C-alpha cells in the first residue's frame, strides 16, 4: 500500500517490538546492556532504520536515493522495505530466544574447559600488549602503502590486496584488542593508578580515533569510546553517561570532518595516496581548513540532524534494493553470489585465497553503486546496501528471516559461552561484540570475519592475561 499511515504504523510496531524485547531482557539479566540483541536493536535497527525515518514523517525530507523510486509510489516501496526490516528484527529476537542455543553453548563451554585456554585472573602481560599495539600501528601503515586505506584507497590497490586484506584486518584487530583490555584495566582497582596503563590507554585511544578520522572511518571514531564505555560498565556495573556524551560528540565531529576530507582527497593534485606523510598532511590540512571555515562563518557547522539521518539511513537504500530485485534487474553474471557466499561462510573464513582461486571478492558495495545506482564503472565509490538488502538479494523475505534468525542464534550462543566471570572469556566476548551488533551490509564477509576473529581472540587472551598461579 502506498500509504504514509502504514509507514508510520510499521515504524511504531518496529520500535515497540524492539522496546518490548529489550525491556524483557533487562528484567531477566544484570548485564542486559551487553547482550547483543539489545545493542543491535539500538545501534542497528534504531539508529539506521527507525531514527532516519522520522524525517519522512515530520517534514517529508527525502533521501537523495529516493530519486530511484517512483515519486507517486514512494511510500509503497518504503513500506515494502519496512516490512522486510520488521521481518529481520522479529527473526533476530526469535533466534536469540531459541533453545538450541543453550545446547550448543554447553557443548562449547565444555570444550573450552577441557583445553584449559581461558584465563581467570586479571594480570596483564605488558609485553603482549606492546605487540598488539605494534600490530595496530602497522596495519594502517601497510594499508596506506598498499593503497587500501579508507578514503585514500584506489581501485588498483583494492584489487591487488584482495588476497591478503582479511589478514590485514586481523592485524588491525591487535590494536583494538589492546585498547579493549586497557579499557577494562583503567577502571579496575588493580590498575587504575598504574601510570603505565594510563599512558598506554590514552595514547592508544587517541591513535585509534586519529586513524578513524584520517581514514574517513566514522564507525572507528565512535568504536574506541564504545570499548571504553563497555570496560567501565563491565567493572562498575553501571553506564557512564560522561563517556556516552564524549562518544556522541566524537561521532558528530567525525561527520563534520569526514566529508571535507573526502573532497580534499580527490581535489589535491599533489596527493600521493600511498605515502604516509602525504596522506596525514592532506588530512590535517583538511581538518584545519574545516575548523577555520567554521570559525569564519561564526556558526557551529552546516551539519544538521537531517544530514545525519541521511548518512545513517538504510531504509531508503533497502527500498531501492527491493525494487531492483522485484523488477528482476539482478543479473546473475555480474551480481555477487549472495546465497552461495552465505552458505560458504565457514570456508571463506579459513581457506586462504592462494589455495582457492575462485574465492569470492567482497565487492558488493561497488556492485551496488554501479549496477543498482548507475554510477560509472570506474568509480571508487562503495555504497552500503544494508544486511536486509543483502539477504533479500539472496532469497527474498525467507532469507531475511532465516539470516537474522541465524544471527540471533549466534548472538545467544556467543553470549552464553563467553559472557562469564573469567576475564579471558570477557575479552573474547567483547572482541567480537561490535560486528555482531552493528551487523554490516555484507553478511557473508562479516560472518567469515567473525569466525576468523574468534581463534585469534582465544589465543590472544591467553597471551595478554597471565596464567593463574593456581593453575600453573
């Protein structure tokens, strides 16, 4: 139905359904804020679907991609998208409540207990922290030199780096893991007065935020503060609203700075996108110009809530995707093998490309930009279609439900297995928390990345935290 009232009704149902399930979780758990579906309901469904839709209801401020939808039937397509989004939310929460998760979790817990890999006493191995920090520093340096660093990447570099990109991402996980451990340590009684921990924590936090800014990674500007907030919550058992405010300010600041950086990247004739000094200098000059412009205009920014809503909006993108699929415009010869890639997630996670020549490339964002949005074939642009679109391309509403049901099931298994008293378990759990609650567009690549990350975290926590003297 091409009805604005139905659109409002579907949004209200989504919000109330998510709120009801979150409320039930808070009534039954002391760590509700760390449960994946609660965070996914807020960060994914709330921020990227419900929040952007307000502008359609309040002032009919259309997303730029709405030009791909028939103007006389725009709410018909938005309602189709909202129906798929509701199906996804219901699927996730049903999957999270599945009784199968308890049996799987018990089996995994017994296996971990049998191999005695989890650490319990929180005594940091500082040499391992230094190695992890070095990994986190090396990753963006390699990415710049290879031409695959954020907005400064180029098509040739991305193509050549496909074979090892997953391992570079794993390398960058070292810095994130170090920050996560330090975020817990900085609030603990044992280390909160330790000057070395404090210095490493501050320097690494600033470095992670700086890398996120110069690379145009808005989520990576926010994520370090999410780690800090989670560390505080884990130790203190309460939320720090000061950290939340700082995180919100950092997120807004990233939106203010990143777009001018994107323009500077393509307008600077002297830029060498594979030279560290050139990349950093271009970014710093862009930031300085932005702040100078804001001061000259004597206004905070041209950044508005409406622009923020447009940036995070996945509803309109999903509407465009569903119309494209329903019109039979998906060409199997050029489109990613959506369903096949989902089925082969375990193989994509652990079989290296040099052993598998036909291993799929994570080019869904480029494909969407070129074939769905009609951008030039040589574009470097990559558009996030959202996981609902990805699953719909794989098999319609059935795959949307089953895909999010599987995500919910995995969230429950992971929470039951690792969200426990041992510090090692919490490190493994928190290390994977963000990707399973943010739910990235490429469901297959994200799933493979999570599976690849788990063994790394299991080994890393056994090295970061010293073995208890009782068990040695």
